[in-house]
């Protein structure tokens, strides 16, 4: 955290200057898909997952994510976006946008995960902006490509985050239980809405968390085990209400404060730039 690849920034600067030679304006997009390459897409570095307690080596085997590099070929067509429905990506986006609301006890280096993750993200974008501040063909910056709500606003954890049944389709609670090292029977949809089979996920009991005490959602009291050691959902509606006790409006409750934080902390001082919301 806090270390930047200056070789890459200089390379990016050269690309932008080459674009200028050909009369091309550039809009810089901090791109991500399902949070990170470690969660089946691209974007955030591995340390973001480690900082909140995830074990990188067990994310795929535990069912917390489905990644091409570990699953291998043939890889089911268009299954990668279903990672938004899985524990790792859903947890990270929830913490990033709404950690103070839904995971107030989750601290990283003494600060809430939301502030920690957002601050490091904004500082990284600020570093890019500083390198590009005198490049006249940079017209602006995106705030964040295709942000996900994570669990925020989910009315019932027995429902899925990802709307259309595709790939291994599970409820949010199923994902939490898989990540705790327990197996789960999950339907597999080869195509949207077409059930092909039911598979047992995490048959070997891999744990997505480094240690049991790192399980964020169990620590927050959302679920626990009964006297027989069986998982029990305690607060199915945990993510449905904002701090004021009203139904979550993701844009107003979480995106707008994020936009304001970016604007206030990342002022670009040279020629006029635009932010894409």
C-alpha cells in the first residue's frame, strides 16, 4: 500500500504524448472487473484482499471466486461476471463503498476498511493525475469503471447478488458459508436460466479467510453456528437499511459521498479536466 509503479506511470505518459502527436484526446478510465485478477477479473491489487483477511491461495478452491487461471479450460462461457455474486468480490465492494455502515468493526491499520480502501484508491488516482497534469490532451478521468454494490441494498441474504442464474448460482449466504470452509450444493446454469446440474462446491473444506477470526460477516453477527456446529443465518436483512434505518439507495447513500471524496481530495490544478460519473 502506498507504493507506486513509476515506470508504469512514465510509460502511460509516453502513450498519452504519442496520442497527442496524432491528435487524439485521452480520457483516463481506472478500469476494473469483479474487483481484481485474484477474484476472476482485473483491477485492485492483491494486498486489498489480504488486508481484509482473505487467503489468496484459497479463494478459488473455497468457492469465494471462480478464476480462469485456476479453473482451467474449458472455462464456462461468460461465467466471470458471476464473481460479483461470490464472497470475495461482493465483500470487497461492500467494504469499499459501505464498510462504515455494514462492517463497522472491520478495521485496517486502525481505520475502517471503507476509509482505508477509498483513501488508497484516491491517492493512486491522484498520483496518475499528478503525472498527467501538464498533458493537454488528457480531457479527464473516470471515477471508477462499473462499480458494484456488493451486498449493499440486498434485502435478504438468502437471495443472490447477481440477478440472472448463470454459472454456479448461489445465495449470498451460500457464499459466506462456502468461504467458512463448508461445502454447499449449488446449481450450475450453462446458459442463463437453464439448469444443467447440481454440484458440490468446496468438497475439501478450503477456507477463504486466513483464520476463523478473520471472517468479517461472522464477526459482524450476520451468521454463526448452532450447538451442532451447523451454520445459522441470524440477520438476513443486514444489508437492506442505511445508517438512518431507511431502505438503501446506493447512489445517494454511497456513490455520492464517494464522488465528493474524490473531488475534494483529488483536485487537478492545471488545465480544465472533467470527471465521468
